[in-house]
């Protein structure tokens, strides 16, 4: 999962995804991060001092992306303060409104950063951390996220005294999503029905885990550990959905899909693929051609249920 985080940070930096914004309080977002880090901050004698504007208005923001930004800032401050001794470790967090902008400021009592290196901290792969403690991606990804929110990030620092990171966001009125009614209707359409599924993967642990999870979720699930066995099962039985790994020795997921669809054309949109090779152009071309959903490894088991539901409702957008 740590490897996945690094890759996701790389992708976040290189691909400018549009944030999914909701009407949130910046104070609440910061509190969530501080609660997450509360134990470790306490262990390391770091005092978090909150100086919030209690009347700070809410704004449109992507809650999880903003948490990622603030977590990066708090972690950097924490690590910088662990490098010094002889003075209190204190992280001051202030929030305020200035006209049409909201500002959150994070001031630490760490090592500080030399003036000629200050702007470089937002560059990809630049890090002031010793050894292999940092990838140099945290603040560059964070600035990209804030830019996607039409905001800005800046830094002030005094070498040997500490650093302040400012996060500025525009004040935006609440915007209700247009799909709210449709989502309510979909949720009211009733519980998921039991499905007959075929799980295909050449890794025994994965196929056993998925099969057991699907059965516990109320579905009937058969398993196959290679493409040939899966083809035989898919030919002899009627499955609602086939969940298959893409890369397997012998008959792989793409070959299985093509051969099953020749025999049973109605299965063309009843496959879900799993892959750890999403960056491969051939993989992307196949997914675009097939129009079937896929899971990028590693994935959470709950994501499987979501895709099953979308496929059976016909709401999955290729």
C-alpha cells in the first residue's frame, strides 16, 4: 500500500484530475488530520496549537484531497521539529478570512529552510530531508491540488527558527450536484440481488480471498486458477459476471474474454478485469475496446461490490 501511495502521488502530479468538491469547513478538515496524527505528535512532544477563526465560512473543496495536502504539511513540520532539540516543539495552526480568500497557516519550530532553497521545496523530487526519508513529491503534489482548487501555496522560513506554510483557497458558495435526484432514486431501488459469479486468478490466495468475500456478501461464486479452466466453466454454466485477472500464463484475461464472447456474445459487458499493469498502452487499448470495468491492483474488496452493482444496473460508463 505504501508503494501504491507513491505511484498515486506520481499520477496525481502528472494527471490533473478535476477535484470532486463538496461544501466543507476548512477547520473541520484540519481537525481530522490532527486527530489522525494526535498520538504520534503526543509521543514526540509536539504541541499542536489551534488558532482558528470560529466564524470561518465553508467553501467548496475536495475533502480527501485537502486532507492529503494538510497531512503532507503537518508531517513535514513534525519531521523538521524532530531534527532540533533544546526548544519546545510547537505547531501553530491559524485560519482566517481575507476578502474572498480563506487562509490556513502552519508554523513549526523546526530547522527552518535557507532563503535560496525556499521556493524549491515545491519542486518535484526536491527534499530537504536526510537520507531516504522523503520522495520530494509531497509538497509538489499538494501545490498541484491547491492549484486545481484555484488557490495557492507559499512558504516563509527563518533558518534555525522554523517554517510557515500558507494554504490559500477561494471562498466559493455551495454548489449542489445535478445528479443528486438520480442517485437517490438509484439508492431507493432496493438491495443488491444475489449473483452467480466466476472468479479467475492464477494466484491462489487472491482467488480464495475474493471468492470467500463474495460468498459472505450473499453471492454464489465459482473459482478458476487459469484461463482454460475458466473457459470450460464459462462454457458449461451461465454466469452473471466473470471477474478475471488480466495477466495469466497460457490463456490470459483478454483471451478468455474474446473466446467467451464468441460463444456467448451477451457476456461482452459482463466482465470485470483486475490488473496491476494499467500503465501499459496495450492494456489501456484493450479496456477502451472492450468497454468493461476494471480494478487496479491493489484494490479494496468493497470496490468489487460497487462495480458488480454498476454492471448489473447498466450504469457503468465505459
